C-alpha cells in the first residue's frame, strides 16, 4: 500500500483512511 499523508487523508474518505493508514507513522487522529 502507498504511504498516505495527512493531506491525502483529508481528500480520502475517513472510512478508507482508517483501513489503509497505519497509526504510528504520523499523528493518527481521525474524526
């Protein structure tokens, strides 16, 4: 999977972000 930046996260849907994003690399604070 590709690395998702915080800006990418805002563009993507929170649901998808939670699945592909790995907490620990950056501040994983999803609303």
